[in-house]
C-alpha cells in the first residue's frame, strides 16, 4: 500500500465542520450503537458526504464508545483487553478511513502510524506452537491429499451449495488434529461446528497469507491496544467535528411508517437509567443501526474469582434486533446468532505483571521479543489455550515496570491439565497457573503469581457471527423497501468479506454512508488474491510442501 504524507491526516479536513456546507443540511443522522462501525459511519458521512458533525448523533448503551475495540484498567487494578483484532495490509476500507484520522500527537495519520510501526516490528513467530515446553518453528501443516482436495473444493464451491452446513460436515476427524487446523482455529477462533461458508470466505480472503501462515507473516498490529491506537484518535476527530455522543442510552425499538411505497423509520424508542422516551425521526432524517454484539453480556472475574457466564445483554443490541426483525424477513434472523451461546462462547484473560520474570522466560523460550512473535498456542492444552505478548507498553500511560499479556481458550468447558477444572470455572490465579504448567515454568511460578493480576473475561456471544447460517439470515446493509435505514457491523451481509474483523465493520459503515447519501462512489473492492495465479500457486504449494 502506498504510504501517505505524515501530516496528511492532520491537515486534510481541519476546517471541514465550518468551511463545507452539508448536502443535506436539514437532515439528522441517528447512529444506534457506538462501536467502530458507527464511529466509522459518522466519519464517512462527514469526510465524504459533507454532513455537519452536529447533525450526527451516536446513541450508545454503555458509558463510552468503542464497542469490542476496548482497552481499560490501570496498573493498580489490572488492565483488561477482551480481545484484539489482527490487521493485515489488504484492509483497504480501514486504511482509507484512518488515513484521514490524525494520531493523538498529530504527527501523522493513524494509517501511516500503523504501517510505519509494522515496518519496525514485523510479526515473525519462531514458536507458533509450543508442545511439551518446546517451541516449534514454522510447524508443518500436516495436511494429506484428502484434506487438500476438500480445501480446494470448498474454495471453488458456490456459497449457496454450502447452505448452513458446518466445517465438520466437510472434513473427517483427522483434519481437526492437523497443525493446519490448530493454527487456523486459534488464529481466527473457528470451531468445527462453525459455518462452512465463513470458513470458505476466510480461505479466499487470506489466500495471499498462506505461505507464511505458520509464522504469522503479514499480521499487523497497532502501537498500543486498539482502543488507544484507533478508537481514541477517531473519537477525538469526531468530537472536533461536533458529533454528538449520547452515552448510557439504549435504543430498544424502531417506530416505523409502512404506509408509503417505501417504508421509513419515524422514531427511536430509547431508555436511560432515568426514563423511557421516543426520539422522533423526521422525513429528511436517516438511521444507521449496528446489529447484534459479539461482546454483549461480557463479564469479568479476578485473580481469586472466576468470570460468571451471563446471557442477558445489558446493551440491548440483541433485543433491538429481535424486536425490529419480528415479521420483517428483510431484517434477517437474529435468533440464528443470538440463541446458541454454548456454541459461541469462550474466555479470554489479561495478565498485568509487576515483575519481568515471565516475559523474560517466554522470550527465552520462544526466541521472540514482545510484539514480534504473535500468538503462541499450546496444542496439548485441553483448553486449546493461546497467549500473546504484545509490545510494551500496551496501554498509554502504562508504567515502565509493568507488562501486559493476553490469552484465551477455545474449549472452556474442558478440565485443565494442571488445575483440573473447566476454564470457565477458574479464577485468574488458576488460569495463570495452567499457563505456567504448559510453559513448564515451576521454579519461578510462585514469584510470578505473587506479582500478577490475571483478569478472566467470559464472552458468551464472541463467535456468534461464525454460527452456521443460510442466505437471508443476515440482512443487507440497506434493506429492500426502506428509504432511510441502514444496518452496519458484524451481522449485516457483505458479499466476499469476512466477519470478526475491523475491516468488516468499517466496510459496512462506508457502504451505509454512501448509500444513504446516494453518493456516486463506492468503498474499495475486497482484495481477491485468488484472481492472481501467483497467489493460487503459492497458497496450495505452500500447504502441500508441508504435508
């Protein structure tokens, strides 16, 4: 990707809010949900649609924006990152957006900062898998001809033929014991019972990264956690342009007028801690709704308490989608994604350390400095657990003598190999004890635990977007028959692109903004490496060479 001028973002739209007239000056935009999709939509409305920031209101049920791109805590109380979304060079919508957003120090654009940072620290794992306390550099994929033929078939088979089938419907048990699957499922958080359609999309979307997949080549990171590196600069830019944020405001339903040729939203039903009210939506106004939430009902534990499993979504995201979809098939089928938490839950944990011993030992074991190695998976773990040591500091203002690492497990109901309890029932101390066991750290374990704060986080809906689905379960960004409504986020339909990525949210936002404004422009096309014969050859030869 071509690099931008370091001062490009700081000057490109400096006087936009005052110097440019809105094409729809009298129209208001109401954005439901304050995650990265809504924030991106607001930015595209302002930057490309000339909408005044003061004409945009973002309604968020929580007390701050950012959604799943979160990062919080202190060195004293412990830091928490529920998850981190990996980036790569072909996230064209994301980099388009953030090329216009200056970093917090105004030195360059966020996009330029990301590319500069990843030139400095390139992900190159020398220990993607750790078995029996020993690292495996560039693990062989272990695929046989049958597996390769099935992967090839899935790559060319139309989505319609896969319907709502599962990955496990297409492979025998041996596939799920290969290193390829172990690295694939832990990199992207797939389970055997997840959607074969989504699996196929991932195969196609990331074909250009196949050759270095076993060392995580091409994976890109932000300087800090993504809340500090992406959400905070974007929030400041939106504030500077006058966008109105209404926090602690839950939208529970849409009031609609279905008497005309095209239906329209005429009001929003809102709730705060103090009252319930209806917000009118005028004839010239438009509404953009973020559907569902993969981090809804998240709960935190502590060093000496497990994270409880909640299934009640306090944000109201799932309730809103179910309310508006009742009797309207063009709004999709939220129950497909929301009503199967046993198939979509897993648990992450964030460890705050006040002693460098663990980082030193992992560095010596893996051969990677923090920030370089990426995800480390323990294939022998009954939890199928992984950890990652990001570059330090991982938070703005993090003290120099404090380190932060993150990890997660995919099999949270299985008993641990060292603590003998299911991961979901474990305290932070027990989770960290299990990780130390797989790292074969014994002599220093007591010292590490004495200086650590491990905070588990249970997320019941975290991979709900991967659940088996069929055509129509996810609605279009602009549903048919509606003139002032658009859907964004992980649960609308974007052909060819893949969910569980920042890019999907930003692409949906860009499409929604352009469609509602009837702009004669389009989001950058999804990169399709399989149209390049060199990519195809490289992808399949690299997999076969490691059988």
